[in-house]
C-alpha cells in the first residue's frame, strides 16, 4: 500500500490491511542535492506514528517518534553504509529520491480485522547551503511472506540534559538499546562508561570497549564515533534490564532508542499453530507431487 504527501500536505495517514508486510519505506522526493548529509538533523522535523489495530481499535503502538529515530534504528553502527545508501539520492523514475527503510523485524499478516495505522507529517528538506526545498514524501509498505513471531515496539527516551550519569530501568523484552547523539551525528565519542544488568546478562564496558565495536568492522572509519551506536544488541530478550550510562559531560537532546520484541502467549500460540498448518500444507504438496510424477523410492535406491 502507498500514500503520497505532496509538498503542500503537512499530515496524512493510511490504514493498511489485506496484505503481509514487514516494514515501511519512506521515500523523500525533491530537488535537493544528490548527496547531502545535512538532511539528517532535518529528519527530526518529520514525525511518524505506527499502531496495530484490531477491528478498528488500537492495540499496540509500534512506533511514535521522528524519522531521525527511524534512521538510528536502521543505521546504528553503520555510518559508512548510510553515507553510501541513504545519503546518496537515487534517480528513480526521473526523480531524485532518498530512501529510508524501517523494518519491523517480523511480519504482519493484516487480515481478519488486523490493521496497521500509519500516520506521517511532511516538511521541507534542508540542503547543504541551509536552504529549505519542497519535498514529496512517498510512504510504502514493504511486502513480505511469513508469520508474526513477536510484537515489535520501538521507544524513544530522552535523557536528562543536566546529568552526566544516568541510571535507567528499561524493563522487559529488550533486544537493542541505541544511543542517538544530539544532532544525530556528533563528531565526539562522548560515552565514558556503560554498565547493564538483567536476568541473563551483566556487563560493564569502558569507552575503549565501546569504541572498539564501532571501529572493528569491514570498513573502519573515525566517523563511526558520531553515528547512532548500539549500547546493547542482544539476540536474546533481556528482562528487568537496568542500564547505567556515563558521559564525559552533561548535554541536552541526547536520546536512547529501545527496541523490544514482545512475545505474548497469543502471538506464540498463533505462530505455532500457523507453522504446523503450513508444514502440513507443504507435506501434502510434496505428496501430491510424488503421486503425480510417480514414487521416487526405486530411483533413490538404485
């Protein structure tokens, strides 16, 4: 499904149903320069709200924040990749387009009253010279095949600007914690120490440890220090998570993005039931194929 916000439109929403999707693609179409990192702080001017609905009633808020926070989720620890992809305009259908994908990490089978409500605001984009230019925002769901294995929840949490040290209880079902610098790409690596404690994991990392995970990559680059960075990236869900985060100095407009994958009994039971049904369908399809083509047992033995 697709919706288009013309330059004159400031807000629009769509209700997505009768399809399977695993994310949303945001396409910025404008006359802005072919390469422009200056649109990153400008992304905070664009707001997005995505919510689950059942029979028209809202059940879960998947995301409620800005495009800069979506950028942080997609490009944490990976500024060189962002520089080669998102910040390089594509010529698509004769239009200069910047593409920002937002993956849920799971599939939504939107039928039987299940829907996604997607609302966006549209603004002008800022070019390298600081000039604002008109922007057409094209919002598209990303088609997929598969089952819903968890409820994805993305939370943005502002850090107190007068504090150097933060003690945060982040709760349950946490998989990722991403630090977003004040302007989205601060040039100074300002995390001094990180300590987290949970039901499964207890670690303390120095600034050296954290910086090592940024530079020990396929394409080491000093610019990694200024990207959104993973403070935590766990394959296993962490519960009762407490994070102690120290900075070199106090500073306003720091944010954390907390990514949760919530597995409720309802979601798990439906996932198991659907998997079993699909396995049975696949088995019947295989048997049907063997019947049509003849048994392959003799061929396999010879």
